[in-house]
C-alpha cells in the first residue's frame, strides 16, 4: 500500500513529526512503521524521562523550552502526561562551577536557575559534601560539592503517556501504524525512470521511494527516518552522514527500605511534592525519585563505551560503576542492591550535542537527541515536519520561528552544548 508520508520509527521524534505533518495537512495519508508492538517502546520507553530547559546552547534551550511548554499545555488541558516539576539539582565542585559560571549566572538572571552555595545545601540535603584527604574518593574521582544549580522548570515526564498522546491524536486523524515490522533498507529509485539496467546510475537524480521490511516493501511519496539508535544502520548503505551514533545507557532502580533512605526520598524545600529533585552528581552520576512506584532510579552515562545497538542491561555495571560513587555521597545506600534494571539507546551527536534534522531529496532524517530527545521532541517534530513540507521556517510552540534547515549537517554552525551531565 502506498502512502503520502511514511515515518520510520514510532518514538518521540517520529511521533511528533507525523503529528505536526498531519496538523499542517490533514488530507495526507500518513503511516508509521516500527519494529516493536506499540509506540515509544524503544529508547523512549527506556529513558529516565527527565526534562530541563537548562542549556548553554541557545538552540538547545529554545527547543527544550518550547517542547516543555507544549507538554505542560497538554497536561493543563486535561491530558495527564505524568509531568512533575520536581526540578533539576545539578551539583558541582568549585572547579566545575567556574567552567560554566557565566552561563549559570545568566540563566539565574533570567529566572531559569537558582544557584545554591554549599552551606545552603547542607541545611537541605543529607549527604557528604567534602572529600579532602579521602584517598578512596580521590581514586574514584569523587569531587567536593560546592554548588547546586537548581532549575525549577525541570522534572520528569511519563514517556509512555507522552507517546500515547501523540499516538491517539494520530489515530484520530486517520494515520496508520504498522507494528512488529523491521525496516531493513531504504528503496532508492531515479527521479526519472529511463528503463535502463542498473538504475539509478550515478548521474541520475534519485528519490527514496519507500522501505524494504521483513514483511515486504512499503512505498511512499515522502519518507521520515526517525529510528533513533538504528538510524545510521539505514543511512550507511546510502553513504549519508547523520552525525549521531548509538550507545547503551542503563537505569537501575532501588526501593527505599530504611528510614534514612526514605528521608532522602522525601527531601523537602525544592518542590511542591516534597521529594528530592532529579539530582546530578559532580561525577556525572544521576538519580531521580519516582513517586508512582516509590523507587530511586540511578544511572551514569559513560563516555568510553562502544557504539552499539545492544540493549541488554548489565547488573555488574551498577556494582562496579555506580554504587561505589553513589555511596560516597550518600551513605544511606550502603549495601543496597538493585530491584530492577533496563537499558536503552542514546543517539549521540558528539559534534555539538544538538539534535540533527536534515533533508535529502524527498527524505527527512531526525536524530541526535543525545539523551534529551524527549524533552526536545515536539520542537524537533515541528522542524522535521516543516522541512518535509517544504517550508522555510518552522513555528515552535509559543510562536518562535526557526529556519527549518537550522539543524542541517552540511555547513553546521551551532553552538556546542557545554551543559552535558
């Protein structure tokens, strides 16, 4: 069956793009194809679900802020997305703070950030702040905590509920979903068929006529590739560079059992829920509290890890790489074992840590979320939709207009993101 628009990938980027294409032109016949059994079951479902508007890159800041505002408007309109403004608390040593001091002070001036000093934090959080003279801490790379950067328009969202919002809206508008179908390649054809052997020849203009799947071909007038960590697998045979590569990221959950752990969970003074904000340590380790099931979620984004689409969690990773660090800062977790774990993929753009959206012929590629795809997803979807429909500008939620080729690979001139943690 042929479609006007075929979207490969039913994660947030694919869903948001399809949604905004449909909003712009409801008459188009749209389909989304995914190898899993429902929407958002890849990296979307396996993410920590955090959102923030704290970025040093103006582009990232705009994409995130507009997307978060859109999600909040949906929730305030009566559709529960599980959004909780618990805040982000980014703990930093003195040296780390100096590296981003200018950006932090500017964000504080704009009301997007509050800077806490160590003495203030000591009154609010039960944790270790100082490790001078601690040989074990030095070996582990544990740093002192001298500052806390708190973002109030930050928190976490239920990734499943967000994906289901887009799914339901798309279904209501007549879009089709093709699940449990693995895309194995992109169909390349000449723009003008001459009927000669081995078309398309190198001198012919090409178009992307659809995809080959394990269940046969699906053809469309226009394609969107939003396959997350698998995007490069589809583009490699075409020789198309998308800057993003997949890396496994893992989350481990722990249920608080002792009074000390429960007291940390219900840390007061940061948000209306009376819980600990999503917290990032100077080492890069992070954890959040999940009020739904009463657990801590812990993770760490290691740099030196192979590019891979492996999604199998590694229990030893927690005990070798997370537990020794967490317990130095929070002795409450002494001897704590994990209750659950899972792994997903980041599609990381190491060039500048901004998303990547570009068009080649009749195909648009949206990738490079770099671990913050959910919180920028709606804006990325608007940009990809505008590019697909031939619009010079995309209008983000709130009215801000951005060139639809702003996130293009060729001639890229975006400010590198320095607020990576």
